[in-house]
C-alpha cells in the first residue's frame, strides 16, 4: 500500500557491519517492492575509522544513504557507552527530523539501535523491531532489546517461542509476526566461495582443519574479562589447531578484548586476526571450519545451517534457543579444551542426523516487506494498548 501517490518511505537503521550483513535480504526485498522505498540511516561503527569505516562498503553496494549519524566513542568503559548512547539519541533525532519516513526499522539489541528507537518515539513514527523476545542473559543487551519491544509497533520475531515472550510483555498478538531469522535468508541465498578463493581474499593459506573463533565481552561480567580471555586463549593453544579470530564488537571492554586477541594472534604463527571478514567470507569460513569457538550469536543461529559444531563459551548467549550442534561450556580452560575435542570428533557428526533448524525457512525478508506494505498506518497501529495474557 502506498501513501498517497508515493511509495512508503522505509528507514532502516544500520550501526555495524554485523547487522548490515543480516539486513541484506531485507534491503533487496524492499527494493523489489514498488510500494516501498529504502532509506538507509547509517551510524555508529560504520563511520569510525578505527572500526574499519564500513560505510565505504555500503557506498560500494550503491545503497541510498539518507542520513549519517556519527557516534563518538572515546573509550569502552561504562561511562563512555552511556555518554555515546546519549549522543546517539540526539543524532538520530536530528536525522529523523530531516528525513521523511513512514516506517523505521531497527534490529537486535545494541545501544545504538535502542537510541534510534527512543529517538523515534516523540515523532510518533511507526517502528518495526527485528529479533525481539530473545534472551542473552550475559549481556545488558537484554534490557535494551526488551525496551525496544515496548517502543515498537510491529515485532518481527525469529521463532514462535520468542513471539510468545513478546506477547508476555503486553504486546497484541496481531503485532507479532513469526518471520524467522534474516540470517537464515542470508545463508540460503549465498553462494559459498571455494577454499582457494577464501584463502586468496584473506591473504593467508587456509589450513585443512581450523577453528573459527569470535569472542565478545560479556557486558554483565566485564570484571571477569581477563579470566575469560585467559581461559579461551589458553584452551585454543592447547587444542593445537590453527585459529581464525574475528574482531569483537565495540561493546563495554571491547578494546581490551581486541588487544588481548591481537597479542595472542601475533604470538602464534598459526593464528590469524581478521578485522573485517564480511558476510561472504564469514559464511565461507563457517563452511570450511572444523568447529566454531567463542560466544557469538552466529554460533547459535547460522552455524547449524553449515552443520558446524559450536563450542559456546560462557553466559553471553545464555537464554537463546539451542540446537543439538552446540556444546555449552563454562569459562574454564580445561572444559573448553574437552569441548573442542568433542566438537571436532568423528562421533559428533551423529548429532546432525535428525537436525531441524529452529530459526525459520529462509523467507523472513519477504514476510517483513509484505507487512511493511500491507499494515495500515493509522491510530490503531500507533496507539498501543497493554494486552494482559489470560
């Protein structure tokens, strides 16, 4: 449905390379609908040179950037993140005042996404939230995600159980759309490049067997960061397999985590630190890795599509829906070593025999685009009532 004689203007907020990669199928689905017009709002890590200046990739993709919201991050301590959140709210408010929109779309649980959702509230702008209802008990992102649920007018959830949790927060059933996870769309649409091409693009030889590692700070337990990294890096050393490490998020204590990982990679000639893997190379690495180790949500959602065993370390992803290919383990060196041995064993392959992916069928983007077209933008949408469960 168009607004008058023009397409509905859909603002999509992207703040990091990780969410931009997840968004790709949705951006294409919006472009494919004449009733919709995409307007990207680019912010956060995309615009910071120290984080790789990923906006250049967005420009190379020829995506229309309607607004840029720089967010200075002078450090990664609690005060720095809190101040950056305040600056982000002001920056998004300026952008929303300048760009005509009919929808604003946010994804996940980062503080920059929350800032965009909060800035939209006084504008009475219809807000769609992707990945509500989930839990990550080890990160304060939980609070941000649930707050965004209360700010949003439509909820695009990745499983039925997450949709039920959104309803428990007082959201009406007709506002909750179980569309599946966009990252499943990404995997099912991607052509996996060869090992040789991946090695050429990364700039180093790709071992026959290697571990793919990602570690993000557990923001509810930053005091234990040194202990967690010591256990993880020590276990990876004991496992005696080459390691490809990806960069951690710009979270609280993220720079400390990054420094420790870079030092470990420089000390071990069989380890490599990759600043910006990109979706295409990351999926290829998942396809060829012997196992994934760390605490990334990609280990929970995407890895199963590659039949990639996952050693999920610590509590950061505690609360997310699991499948049989995941081994949960504490921040303990010996426990991580034993889990890696189990994940890379021939016997582990039996776990995939009756595998069913819990995060959808790869058509999330079309379902979201259809809702953005067909949902009436009126007082019924904008004036939310709290719905008690009976």
